[in-house]
C-alpha cells in the first residue's frame, strides 16, 4: 500500500518569521487513554502514545514562546449519534477531557479549547451567533501556517482548500505525531453501529487523503532558537 500510495515527507523548522499556530484535534481520553471508551485503545498502543508524547512536547515549545495553540475536544450529547461511530466522548464524562499529559492547557493563556460535537472541527467551531471560533483565532492571531495532528482530513478540507480564511496559507500535517484509533473486525462486529477501522491502514490512507486536500506532510518538526 505504501508503495502504491507514497507519502513524501519534509522537515519543518518553526521560526518567528512566519506566524504559526498548533492545532490539536481530539487528543482526548476517549480516543487516546487505554480503556477509556469504545474508541480508546484496549491496550497500550505505540502509535497513540508516541502521538500524545510529541503533541505535549510541541505544545510546551509553542506556549513557552507564547505562540497560539488551539485544541479541539470531542463532546457529544447521548441522544445525538455520530454515524458510523459507536457512542463515544459523551458530554460530561472524562472521555471528553484532554489526556493527562495535555490537561495543563486548560489553564494556559496561549491555548484556546473548543468542544466540538461533529467530525469536522471547522464546522464544530460555529457558535450560536454564527461566528466561528477557529476563524476568529486565525484572524486575531494573524496566523499564516498551522500544523496539526490526529483526525484532520475534514478539518484540512474546510480550513485550507476553500481558500476563504485569510491570512492562512498553509496547513502542515506532522506524520510523527499522527495517530488514529484501532477498531478491527472482531471488535467492531460486537459494537452496534461501528464501522471497521484498522489502525495502520487508515492512518496511512488518512494522511494520503489529507495531502490530496492540500496539506503538507512533514516527518520532523523543530523550533528555531530564539
């Protein structure tokens, strides 16, 4: 598969020259903490644990420099299903919270947290007054580049390809900090409404499709010295 669907990866050095923000997409217990729910890993998962560790490292680096971070949290009402996923991240439960390694962002002045109740974080940022919290975040911080992790295909399509969000020019997907949930056949068949989602296969396909939507895939991210 990787031969037929190759992914060329670049390196990225973040500097003060380009206003950059970090997007964390649902790095929450319900997807990342062992035993936390239907879409959480059933046992320790290296792909997910590496993603969490790298997400925390990068968030610290950006916040130390007072660069903006935007974290999406998954939060669903129990009577509104999200096909084709089984019940997960029900509002008011611990599944909706950031993983322990990132919970410090809840009190971080450079971080903006947004609960979303749909797949696409761009759509999930629409507020009751029809404003969009993510759009405001980009414009208020004059962000030209965002780099992002986990569950981003719909977000990339909305935020970048429509070319309606200025001054945003570039969405960067960080391969080494990506992860997706694992729902193999033998597990999915025992969960009502679940769709099979093999981790390694969907991880690669998801990144390949994100690249097709206009994202730049990078394998290394570092921050230039101040």
